[in-house]
C-alpha cells in the first residue's frame, strides 16, 4: 500500500475537535420576543455553537435544528476527556456532509430547552426563581423566531440551508413558511407537517407519567427531587417509538436479563433485556433532562400543524424559493414515510424543487441519527449544488469579478 | 312490510339473558396443581360461566379463553339493571356465531386473574392474607391446565372447539400443544405463537409504571390505596397498542379537549381529546382491575413462546388432529398478520387442516372484539362443519343408530 492509495480518514478522525458553547442574550425586557400565544418574553438567553468559518459575504452558513432532547453541541467534544461527541458528530466536520472546511455550521439549544437556552428551568428575572409552571406556553414557531434572531445577530441575512430531523425538521419547515427568504434550502429528515394522532397519544401518556409523579408538584419542583420516575417512564415510552419492531427484535429479541434460556423466575423486577435497556435509557435521560422542558417541548411538537396555520402545506411552503430535501425511513412508524410523501406532493403541487429520499432502514425513527452513509451520498451533492448556485449568483451579482 | 318479510332480530336482542358466575374449587392442598415453575398450588378456585345446554354425549362444548383483562362473563348480563353485557356478547347467544341454541359455551376467569379465579389478590390459605407478591409465577400453560381441569370436572372429554383472541388465542394454541386430544378445533384470533419484542417492551414499561408508583409497596398494597396511578398509566400505554393509527386519527385526530380550534393554552393538564379518552380508560380500568394481576398476566404473556418450549411451532401443534381457524387483522400492529401467517405456514408444513382469514380492518388489535360480521361469516360455517363432522363420527361409532 502506498501513501497515494491510503484510504480517506475514518469518519471519527475528521472531528471538529474541542468546541465550546456560546451564550448570547437576544431580545430584551424593552424589546421582548412576542410569543405566538401573545405573551412577551425578554431577554432570551440562547446557547449556541458554531463550526467552521463564516465567509466574507456570510453566504456559507448552515443552520441545524436539533430534535426533542438534543442540544447545541452537534459536533466535537467539550473537553479532551469527554467520552461523548456531539449528537450528529458523524455528519458535521472536515470533509463530512456538513463540511466545516467549507460551511459555517450553527446550532442552538431551542427555546424552552434545558441546555442553556431560556426555558422553564431558567431563572425568571421577575422572581429570581426558576420559571417552572409559570413559563409561558411556547410553539415551534417561537423557537424558530429565536433561531432567526440568532442568525441575524451573527450577521447572516440568508442561510445556505436550514436542516433538521424529527422536531428539528418541523422547525425547518416552519422556518420556510415563516421566513421564506432566509434560506436557499430546507432539509427535513424523518419529519412531518404534523405529528400523527398516535404520536400525540404517546406524548400525552408520557406527560401523564410526569404529572402522576408525586414529586412533580405542579411543575414547581426545583427545590425538591423532581419527578424522576415520571420523566424516566416518559422517556421509556418514547424510546420504544424511536425504534422499529425489527430493531428491537434484532437487538434484544426475547432474551432475558440473567439467562439466555427462558426460565421461570420469582418476582424479579427486570426480566427481559429490552426492559433493562429501556430502564437504563430512562435513568440516563433523567440525569440530563428536565421534566418541565419535556412537557413544554412535547406540547409544542403536538400543537405543530403547518397546514392548520397556513391553510395547507402547499400554502405554507409555497412562498419560499428554497429548494427542499426530504428524507424518510421505511421502518419509521412515528414519522412514517407517508407523512414525508404528503409534504413532497404538496411541494410539487406548489411548483417547488424537491429532492426526496425514502431510505430502507430497520432502525426506525432514530435512523436519521444512525444511518449516515446513504444519507450523505445524496445530501452532500445536494448541498454542493446549492452552494454552487449561491456562489454563481453572488459572482453574477458582483459582475463576475474574482476576489 | 309483512310479518313474513320481517328482518331477523338485531344482534342485541339475541341475548343469553341474565347469567351468573359459578365458583368451583379444583385441585386441593393434597392434590395440588403443579405449576410449570415447579411450585404447587391448591386448591384453585375458578370463576366460570356457561351458556346453552350440554348435550347427552357432552359433544357440543366450546371453550372460550378471554384476553388479558377479560373475565368469565362472555355474554349476557348479571342483572337486569346492568348496563353492560359480557365482553363478547355479540358473538355468544341464540343464533349468534357461538349459537347457544346448539352449543354449550364455557368461559372461566384465568388463573392469576382478579375476577374470581385464584390470583395474587386472592387470600393465601396459609396466611389468611392476600397473596400479593408471594403469589407464584404463572404461565399460559398453567392457565390452560386449570381450564382443562374445569372442562373435565364438567364431564366433558373432548371439546368441539377451544377459542381465544390475543392472550386467549395463545391459550388456545397452548391447549392444542398440551392436550392434543381435547379439542376438535382450535380458533385463534389476533394472536401469535409469541409476543413481539416490541410488545414485550410495551408490557415492560407498563409494569415499570406500576413498580414506580409509591403505593405499589412491592406488591403488598392491599391494606393501602394500591398503585392506581401506575396501573392507569400501564393501561393507557397498552390501550394505544390496541388501536391503530388510523382508528385514533379517525376518532380523535388532533382535536383539542375544549375547543375545535388549535389554540394556545396555559398549563392545562389534559389538552387533546385522545389524552382525555386514554385518561378515562385508565381511570375505569383501575376500578375493575388489580395491579398485581396485571403484572402476573403480562409476564405470562411475555414468557409465552410455543416454539421455544416444543422446538418449533410445527412440533408444538403437530400432535393434534384438530382443525385450525386463524384470523388476523390488517391494522393490528401488536399481533401483526405476519405472526398469524407464521403459524399458518407451520401448520401447513405439519400437514394440518387450517382456515386462515386476514381481515381488512382499521380497528387494530381490538378488531377481534369489534369487527364481528365478517368474522361470523366464516367462523359460523367453520363451527357448523366441525359440529357436523363430530356428529357424523358419533353416529358412525354408535353404529348409525338414531337415538
């Protein structure tokens, strides 16, 4: 093997490296964010990260919206000792799909979140105590308003692309409707124009698990233990919906926790491996997430319905000249392919330019976080094409001069 | 309209009328039921109901196995004032599919249940207190052993058919494997030879909701309130799996509890109608069911795997000469049609006589309790055919004499 034929670096070696989260205060008490509910909120603190360099004309920025329980840390690590890289590290970095050698990538924790951005566990300036149950009702649209304000504050007028999976995809769609001139492309993965009734039902039962926890105390639990059991249960329920039957079957099947053989046990709380796995997921989740945030964000997700607000999906997305890239996964039953097809049909009906990828995958809803190779094979050229168009446009506008 | 062209009586007018539950003690301390775990249990009290008349040679009996939360009351009412008839009243009665003018129909509450048959909420004769957490681990096979003993005690050597849906269908399959000569036909609706890994996951999370309830007290809660929140949550989770996405969508869609319009609310616990519905289902369930029973019965369901015990489905069901009738429902994702097809394939491979019906339905797993017309159109002639065969056989054996 010669140096010339050396394989490209493995995905994990193309890291953005050590990164840190920035904080910025947007809006203010005098000039607050006006929420869709009519309530005013300001200032709004936003936790965000950026990767790569913004180019001179601020035309290479890509905004990534995280999903329900994500945060601003998309890629890289916060310290060399940290074992875990950002939630989409496989996608963001030098030479990766969101190539930080070329693009300036931004991600922020959503409004209502618990990872630095103002949310129910933040301090209410009026009382000096956590907002808790007094935090105002928020919508996907409110989150997008904050994202857009962040982008403006970074000196960016138009993004190359707004990208998101699941709840993040809902934000990307809302962005296209709300700010039709702010992005050249909208990328929505494993997403929908509204959650299914079944999805609402699962979220509702998860919220009820939190309400039923005696430590919930109507949301004002910050001086106590907090509804750990309820939040863990909500996560366990939700986690099943992120997987497919096939993926659970392949990963755990009917395997018992303490034996490879089915046997008869006497009153043993954790029996099946899938139970142990879900229990573990629930426990880890409680360590990193806040129950009120979970309530506020799932409610925002449940209320999101882009066709309800604008009349139809086509009307909502018809105002933008952005190109669309949508991707769904065959075994995703929480955001099923039929919902992506509904958006694609509406976009085509509205004369929009849309690339749609329906990937075979057994990994269910989580596929957009796990099945990166095939996604990259289409999304990378899509982003390159958008980028070339934008550069050509800029070059034409500047009279073809070569800077 | 003349009398001659009067339509047949509507289904609800063909009732078995007012019925009552019988109690019988089977096995005994001296001659106990030997559970699959090796533990011995006796006596076992069994709550059962019968409808119609057993014929002279005891050849017209049909045994119906109830599902997870059913009871012995399949048909009819316990009092004229009662608003609710038995759980399968549409199927059992004069002229109905299980025609009580012709068949002698039996149903008993399962071992481990809380509707009269010995279970964790029964009194442990050794202590004079409820069994609670000391009740032994039970299996589907143990339940079937009790059913078979009940049948024998009624003077029946061979049943015309053993019938069940869901968990009841698992019992019917186990019966075929365990007592291959005790039934002429096995009828399994919306059932499987083993629960899916996803089904186990949902059951496991439901059990965890009960364990996490502070009133669970390790199962010995009978002097206290009991884990009402946990049990209600478990039921809410399970209830979603009994419905299909389409049925939830059609019934509730995204409709809010207090308005037909999506609006923005401030901290309101129950928002969507589906949430209110599930909450109501959870509350009603707690009034009629015991948390320990729910734990024991779901565990029995999770452990059931007929191919694990006998080597394969074909080996398990290959010993009986019974004819099989299986039915699955297109939108049933808890016991999907693929699982019924697996049984059908194994039965055909074992040279068995099997009738298989795959019904289109939007009602999910609950279809076997709701979609009765189409089921009747095939099951009725199937039962008639079995009945005729048995009568012909009896008549041949008795030398063709006409009694």
